[in-house]
């Protein structure tokens, strides 16, 4: 069996190498987290209209069949202020989880969102932006499953999100709707 040179010298040699390695990793982690903190603090001009979502939210509402639903949503500015990362998690007994990345396409002059979920879903949406207090993210697929999310602002600390999809006749059908408020107990970004 091959032994690294430090291992041939016994346990003291391992401690001599491990201590500086651990200190170096700690320093790297500290520097990286400081850089991430800077990235969270600044948002690009294109993404600025969505910055009001940043933070943690508690949501409650109902499915189209009337059954109740509660969930948590969190938004954070990522990757140098170019992306808004959203995490959605249904509370049990529901089990939908999704990560989505929202950005701004300068060339097309619209917002984009890509959603990945725990059912293997990978969907893409676009939006022209806020129209009054409403932001609509509509699926860009040209066939198959078409859906959209409509966000309605209610001040700085509340919004309502309605999820609809096109049924077989082409009409928008309700999937669920929830009202969300800032979670005062969660640390805000």
C-alpha cells in the first residue's frame, strides 16, 4: 500500500500538515463567503425591478379543488447580482420542491426564469416585466404543457401568486393560488 510521505513520519507529521491545511481552508471559506456577501448586496440594473422579492416568505392558499396548501419561498441575489435564485418548498403533506433562476435578457429586453423541480421538471418562462403590480411568467414552450405564474404585489411585504395551465380546450385553468407574506421569524437577506 502506498503511503503519502507525511504518513511515513507518524502522527505528529500528520498534525503538522493538517493544521496549516485546515487554517488555509478556513481562510478560503471566509474569503469566499465575504465575496458571496458582496454579490448578494448588489443587483444589476436589469434585475432591480425584481429585488423586492429578496427575503423569506410564508405562503398559504388553496388548490383548484379547494384543498389547502402552505409553502415557503425564499429569494436571494446571486452570481454578481445577475440572477435571482428562488427556492419553493411545499409544506407536508404536499411535496413539490423547486429551484428557479430568474434573470434579465438584455438583448430580448425581458425577464427569464428557469424552473427545476423534484419531479424532474425543467421549464423556461419569460416576462415583459411588471405591468402595474402584476408580473406574469409564461412558459415559452410552443407545444406540450403550457403554464404560467402570475405574481401580484400587495405592498412591500406581501404578494399573491397564481399558478395556471392551459387545459385541452386552450383555456387557462387554475392549479393553485397562494398569498405570501414576509416571514418575520426568518433572517432576511
